[in-house]
């Protein structure tokens, strides 16, 4: 009898302790990242698909079509073409085709590049319904970016790396309602106090 | 002034019209509450788990229930092959109807009650017992093994929990000397220390009695941690597995309507209904009743997201080994106290 009573008493007490703990959590701020309104900071060594680097003085790609990256690629996903303009010392790139469906992000191309003309991008919002979308021309991508931002310098340098506001809002979201994303430091998961 | 307008209404409005208005009012109340309690539940679940909950449809996700309702209404009502068609269609209505009928005798304020029955409490429990049968019928008619397991569970669970609940109610009827809910509320006027919850001079175990009532209410409405009937991780959706569209929607609404009824009843029986907690605060119509009732509804959500589902033998042990003996003790104790003092 005494055992049952103590069991009931401590059982009941534990229920109330549990209720108190959950109510405490109820009033604390949320710990989830409200994607796409908020994004985590991308780690500096994040490997997106490769992209061409611009020469800040000319605004042209640094690449001079030595094709070392093409040779270094183990899965044959890079094709570089270029022309040598009249009077110029070096070739300039006209077509840099990356087949991202085959790329394993091994980084051999970035290592092979002598002039630092390619690097990993910080693009991670990649989704498409067709395979062809992932066979991309990096030269055109660079030009389009310059036309969009109007700047020679690429905004997205690894040193000041931050997640970009995702270019495409998720389906069903009005583009104009997507507010400026709040960037949260990516120190792993947000801290949770041990209770 | 209020009395005069009430007399005016009573004289000029025929009784059937009044009843129709109350019926429509209760149905709208139940419908809106069912829709928005889902929002409260989801938002509450989010907050308890420290995430934002629904945010996309409308400000703070407030239009989500309406979107859900439109979706459910526009879905096809599939009646699977081999089911008992009439019972299958009847079951959701049979779950909904007792809750609606029960709300008809709940006094929302001094003057706001659809029917001031002398046997209001008895009526609620008489209708409430249909609930079990309806879920059982739904499970049986579905011709689905999960539904039948769920139906068997519902019957043993609700039979087990109806006993302590009714013992508690008998205690309350003895203490109050009436089954009229308005009179029960009326006897609890004058500050929170007059509420039945704290009527310790009649029965020192009164808070415990309230806890038993609350636990049984959770079990009777098949809410977590006693949601054996639905048990989505074991039985798909239990008795609701084969229901689609608004068939499921009505079950869903009925669950919230039953929570509403249970919390209203707990408020009336233990928390002084529409009486204000402090004597100098005015009794503002149904305000205090709604505040207390929604606090209990919130605590139901709170309990759901705090405790895991009990195992079935644990559930029956709790009822037969703890709740029934304790409620018998409170019954005997309060009858002895009533006789002695």
C-alpha cells in the first residue's frame, strides 16, 4: 500500500516537472532556421560547382584557355574553348562548358589551374526538372552576373562568404514577399542549453 | 437593462426561433473552434518544440485552417469496397452529434445557455457514451484490420475511463446537490476560493478529484497521451484509416468539439464557470468562462506535446488500479464529510 502511494505520488510529481520543462521551452525563442527567409552562413571551404574568376582590372575572365582543368578532370565534365583576339598575348575564353551531372566536386580542376581562374562557387540552391539545366556554360553565367550586378568585381568572394539570398524563391512564394535573409552564424547547430 | 432586453426578447421571439438560433450558434462555435484549435494545436506544437509552426498562409498562418477546410471539402469521399456503407457514413456524424448536443446545456454566461436543463449533467454523459459506439462503428465498418484493432482499444479504454469519470461526477453531484449546470456555477460565486476546485472543507482531496476528471476527459476524447484510437505510429490512423475528405474532416472536428465540451464541463464543474476569480472583478458575460475554458484547452495541447503515448496495459492499469480506487476514496470521503459537517 505504501509502495503504491509513493509510486503514485512520485509519478504525479514527475508529470508536473515534465509539464514545467515543456512550458519553459514554449517561451524560449525558436532554434530552427526559417529557410528561405533565413539562411545559415556557408562555411568558407564550401564546394559548390566551379565558376570562373574575373580579373578585377578588366572585368574579363582570368581564364586563358590553357585547358589544364579539362585535362585534370577525372570525369570529363569540362570543355573549354577560346579565341585569340587580334593583338592580344593570350587567348580569352568564349565557352566554358561544365557538365555538372557528372562532376563529383573533387576539385582537381581548381588545383590544376595555374592562374587561379576558377574556384568553387557558393551556389547551393540548385534544383531543376531537367538534366539539361545542369550542363552549364560558366562563361555565359559570368557575363549574366556582370549584367545583373553591373560590377566588375565578383561580389561573392570566399573571404566575405555569405549565403546569397536564394535566386529563385520556392514555388508558391511571391518573390516580392521574400525579405532580406537574416544570416545566422554557422557554428554547427544553434546552442541549446542543457537542462 | 440586460434583464429588460432579455424579457423583451423572451416575449417577442418565439421559442422555436430561439432554439434555432442557439443551434446555429453552437454549430458555428464548434466549427470555428475546431478549425482554429487545429491552428492552436499546430502553433502550440511548434512552440513546444521551439519551431515557428505554420507561418505561410496569412499572418502567422491564421488562414491555414480555412485553406485546410477548403482542401478537405473539395476532396473525394472514397467509400472503399466491402465496407458497411451506411455505418461507414453514419459513424462521423455519430461522433459529432453528442458533442453538439452536450454543448446545448453548457452555460456560457449567466444568461447564455441554449437549454437550462435540470438534468444537464446527466444529459451530457448520456450523449457522451454514444461517442465510444460511434468510433467503434467507424472502425468496424471500415473493414480494415487497423481500424478493428483501434475499435477494440477504444471500447476497452473508454469503458475503463468512464467509471472514474462518473464516480467523480457523482461526487460533484453529491457536493452540489444538483445536476443543473447553471445552478452548479451559481453556487461557486465569490472568488476563486469558492470554486469547487478549492472546496477543501467539503473534500480535502478536491484538487485530486479535478485531476482525475481531467485525466479521464483526456482519455474519453482520445487525446494524447491516451490516443490509442488513432495511434498513428502503430495503427496508421486507427479507426479513421479508411476515411477521406470530409468524412475524416468530421472526425477531426468532432475530436476538437469533444475537447471543447470536456474543457467546458471541467470549467463548469470545478473552475466556477463564468464566475470571476476575484469578487471585485465584474462577471463580463462569457469572458471568464471562455478564458478558463481556453486555458484548459491549451493545457490539453500542452499535455499532448509533453508526454509520450502510454502503452495499452499502462493505460488500463492507470484506470483500474489508480484512478478508480482514488475516485472511490474521494466519493466516500466527501459523502462522509457531507454527513458529518
